[in-house]
C-alpha cells in the first residue's frame, strides 16, 4: 500500500506554514509564506484575509510539489490558526467586508470601555472564562458592525459571516460549503459559553452580534468538509482537525494529561496548562479556555497570553536596527554587562495576563550611562522570559502546585541564552523540542488520528532536543524579579 501523509497547515500572525508528516509523525517537508502586516496611523493592526487564503493554497501546493509525493497519498489536512483575529465576510460571495482585525489590535477598546454594568462583566467572565477585553473577537466583531455599513446590511439580510481565521479558511477551502469552527477557537471569542459549550445568546445580544452570523461549533477532531484546493487535488481531501495554534501546540507537545504545561513563543506567547475535564476559574489573572473537544469530550486549560514575545525581537531588529539577525541576540546578551539594571516592558499595545492593563504603554527603565545596545537587547530577551514567568507563577497559585517542567516551542526557543534565562527566571526545567512547528504538528497529529493513520502513541514519542535546568542563585533571581515587577508598575 502506498504510504500516506498528513498536511498540517498553521496560519499564524506573521505568515502561513504547511508541513507534511509521514506515517510515523516525522516532518518530511515544509513550506512557508509571510503576509503583510497592515498598520494604520492609529496603530491598528490588520491582515488581508484574501491574501492569507491565497498563501494557504500556495504553501500547500508548494509543499506537495517539492516533496515529490503523489497527491493521492494525502490522507487528511489539519488546520491550526492565529486566534482572536476576527474577519467578517459575505456569505453569498465569500468576499471580506474589510481587512481582518488582528488579535494584537486594541481598536475595540471603545466597545469594552462602554460596558459599565459590573454584574454583566462578571457574568461574561463566569460564562466564557475570559475577562472583558478588546483583544477578543466579541468586541472586534461589535466594532466591525458599528463602523461598517456593509456589515450591518449583511447582518440584517442574514448573509453575514463573522469568525476567527479557521472558520474563514474552512469556508474558503470548501468553496462555501462548510462554515464551522472548533471548540478551542470558539472558547476564545468571548461569545461562547465554555460550560454549556454553546454560543451564549445573552452575550451575543449585548454585543449586537447575530448568532446566525457565527459558525457551527464542531469537535476539534470533527468533520470540517473536504477540499480540492481549487482543483489541485484530483479528489477532495478531508479536513479532519481544527485547533487554535496554542491548543494545537499543547496537543503536539503531548500535554494531554492534567498538570502538563507548555509555552509557545511566537509573535506573542501562550502559556497553557491542561486541567482536565472540569472547569476551573483562575483567581490569579489567567483565563480558562477549552483545550479541545475530542469525540464529544472536552478538556479545559488555564492560560495566560503575552502580546509581545518574538515581536520584541522584531522591534529591536527592524525598528531600532540593533542587529542584523535574530541569531545575533544570544551573543549580544552574553556580552552585556551582568550588572546592568535596565528593564524593557514591551506594553506596546497594553499588557495581557495576568495584569490586563489595556492602557499600559511600553517603558525602558533602570538605564545607566553604561547601558548600550547589548544591554538593551538583553533587557528585551529578559522581558520575554519575565512575562512567561509572571504567568507560570500565577498558574502555580491557581493549580496549588509549583510547575516544575515547561515544554516549549517556537522560533525563540532556538536562542540558548533566552532558554537558560527562562529556566532561571521561572525556576523550572525547560524542555525544547526538536521541531519548532508544534502548532502545525498538533493539527497534523489530530487529523491523522481522526483519519486512522495515527494511534494515540504518536503523542508520547520522544522529541526532546535539549533541556535547561535552573542555575541562577535564588536570591539573585528574586532580586531581579522584584526589579521586573517594579518596572511593570511604571508601564
């Protein structure tokens, strides 16, 4: 029998990646395309949904053609996606109403600021697991409906679709035949009741969003239709999984048991802990979301999100011009004065968990006359680790157990200085995986399990590249952490 493969499609904030996994879960080919980051004079962040879909088609075609495999050997496709990014489109034509509002964008702050009913704000938190915030699709969708006459007209006609990027891609890949999302993405919209696993009519009505405009919610390993990729495949290939990128990474890391945790370092960063089948509300500034729903059974997570992780490195490189390549940062941090006390708090668009300060602004504090570019780069890298540590500390309080191991993935994990500092800062063993594409792998593994190509053992295979253990003296670490918390108070 001809060997079969699975495609994992990861549509992320910076671009679109596709990987091809074989019968053993190994990556045999990969392809990537970036897309434009559209920044308005107000600092609003947008993406062109049509460009994103074109790139998805292109990377899959490139992946298959360069691998040399038969198109007929593709067993399934799995999708992971940037979360919270919100797009609205015409149900009949499939045309976007306007550019997608990216998760980083806080333009919908006017919507959430207008909600003064504290009892309603508490109900939103209790039902969705998320504090009211402009970063989630509820406010973004309401902003679109408020500012777009076309969106309002389509809503009145029952022809408006509003969804996260996964639902947009499924709709386009199936040529409008399927409008679905999965539980993990739905749980991040602030419109989905994660206790009843249904769209919440009270919240939808409060935001002015018709439930009819929202996608059908499916299990993460459900049936999301099939695609010929605009005629590229001779026969339709089933789409057998959809997961938010952080949830897909949790699955790809094999964190399928309560207490297991991971951190994904991308443009932002998501730190997640699997807490099993029972809902638990955080008392430490984290959110509760659905990890996934498999065959009708849901698992929950505690999660904290950071707006600027890898984006800090991009800012230091492209906006400040402090280095030519991200690979230079480890050596620069190593060369920096260990006595320097500069802290960078990258609150360029507010602070997420556990602070939830929408009006915070970035600060660089504690500089001395000897603070130079090496020290600023070091402060930038440290800011990533300190933000993750803030969430690890909150997670440990909520779970009432100190987190001893954190499985990590994403581009910045290739920086040994950062990973050692992360271990020192969080006082945990940091396990770096061999592959960086854990979101795409998680989507591919779940799709492969659904298609019968993989068994559950695919999740427990040893993929450890390197582990980092804490080395910094605890007294020094605590002093440095106190300095970070003081810097955050000034943001």
